[in-house]
């Protein structure tokens, strides 16, 4: 069975709305490597889109899930609760930034976490409006789409979005938006479009994921916190892609001097098993009445077991420090290519949440074509990469933080060769 026949079957059986970055059909995987149905090996620098910070099939995660399989797989915590759910909530309450009492709920996906964070914010404040950022990504549900600051492919064709959602520019100086300009846009929004006394929350990714791996400046986040406090607005940190050691700290907000009121988490929380969470100030989390939050599969015991193992691995294997080391190696290699690959305009990202951005060498405009060319050449050489950014001209790097040194070295060699080949063909 080859990839062509599988692709034909996929096209006949699955909605075209489920896009596919590659035509690789996975057969097995281990840490940072995937083997397809034809036996070809790939180095995985996508990690299920930031889901596998602890790698494919980490032995401790698999052991925890196998142990849970022998006990029970589902009761619905809202019907028959279990201690592991309670304990994981206690662990997240202690880990999240903020010197205040916290509470947690578990759901299934990042989009569901965002939806619930908005519900909680509205219940706690009695307000309805939510402010998000251009370039932000918050999911494919209707509220997630409304909050997401990118039309194609996420909003196009789906009709009217939920109301009372507003966007302001995210501060990206590379694209001509300073932190001061972004704050000025927020104040203009308050003056022209929405009374701040009607705003329940502002939601922000500390490092934009799909938007291009741009980091929110520390001073900007501090000013945002001050404005929220001034107007009684809740600050929601979307840590779905940034959480769990990816940025060199347990959470990206740990790099800032302020704490959010609510935090959404998913992806690497459970090392490949579907689990998401919202953690926040206890009094805010308690605003919805009993039954207002939850879901049949929210906090599935297999995902909960995996998450406990993930948190243990992050600490025991010092993955925060490891992320900083790996990111340093990657950025150093990319910096060494600036002169020979003139399309490079920026190299960035905290910890091991890194990106390289490309412009056309002739026009100076963002070049999605060049980024995709690098991706395809690398894929042919056995390295899986992802692009991102509003202009599609960014390659983001999300390899497992547990990647072996020799595998990382091999991947960096492939990346360098791919970028040189793409540039030579420009």
C-alpha cells in the first residue's frame, strides 16, 4: 500500500476541508522520528503542531496510559469523578503564574478551552465583548474563528461570526507595528467602537503561533495588564501552543512580569492524548453555576494519566533548560546562513519555539513561495517542517524537546542544505 493509493482513498472518503501538509501516512513513531507506511524515515519538526514536546511515545507517558487502561477508560468526571483529575488540577493550579488561589477545569481541545475561557469571563464580569489580536489563532469553533485574526482558511465561507468580538494589531515591529501603536489602537477601539465597561476579556497568545511566532514584548504585556485592571477587564493568556516548556519556561507568561486571570492550555499538556484545560483565579473560575462547564470527554482519564507523566518528565528531564539549549543551537545555525540565504529577514523565538521569516530578495516583500519551497525540499530530504504567518512566509520549528542531539544535528544539516538549495534556485 503506497502513499498515492492512500491519498486516493483519503480524497474519496474525507472532506477536503481537512487540509494536509504532507502525504506521509504514519506507520510508527519514536521521539522525534516517524516511519511511513512505505518504511521511509522522517525527522519530525512539527510534533503534531506542538503537541509532542515530550516526543512521540515517551516511555513514561505510554506506561502511565497503559496502567490507566487496566483500571478504567471513561466514567465522565461529572458523573463518577476520579482522584487523578483532582490531582492534575492541583498541579496546574500550583504551576500557573500568579500569586493567588486558582481553580481548573478540563476539556478536550484547545478551541474548547478558549470557548470555556470566554464563557467564564462573561459569567464573572457580566459583560459580553472580547478583544483579540490580528494574526492570533484560537481555534476552528465559531467563537474560536471569531477570535482568530486571519480570514483564509479559517473564516472564509462560514458566514457571520459571533458578535461582540473586536481585533487590534499585534505588536510586530518587523511589520511596522510597535507596542505603542498597538496600545494606541486599543485605546482608539475604546473611544470609537466598544465601551471598555462592556469588555469581558482580552485574549492574547504570549507568542503568536499560527500568526508567525512573534513574541509579545514584556512592556506591552505589562501595559495590557494595567489597562485590564483599570477597566475591570480579564486578561486571558492562550498558552495552547506555548505551554509546557516550549519557550524555555513552563509557560510563556513566566517570561513576563504579570499574570493572566485565565489561561488556556492543550496540545503538549498530555503528550499526544486529547486533553485541554482552563486555569484561573478561583473566584472567576467559580462564576458559572454547576453544570455550566464540562463535557462528556472533558478530563478523560487516559489524557489525565498522560498529563501527569508529561509534567513529571518536564521536571525530571529538565526540559525547560533543554529547550533553551536546543533553541540556541537552531538559531545559531540559522544565523550562520544569513549571508548565503539573503531571503532571511528574521530569526526569532524563545526557548525551542523558533521561527525564520523570508522575504523575496528582489522585491523585499514577504515570500510564502520561498518558505514553501524550503519546506518541500526539506520534506524530500526527510525533514518535516511547518509554515505559518499571516503572509505564509515563516517556517516554525516545533521539534520535540526530547530530540536526541545526533538527530537534531542531522535535521539541522538537512535544513541548511534545503535553504541553500531553495536560495540557489531563486
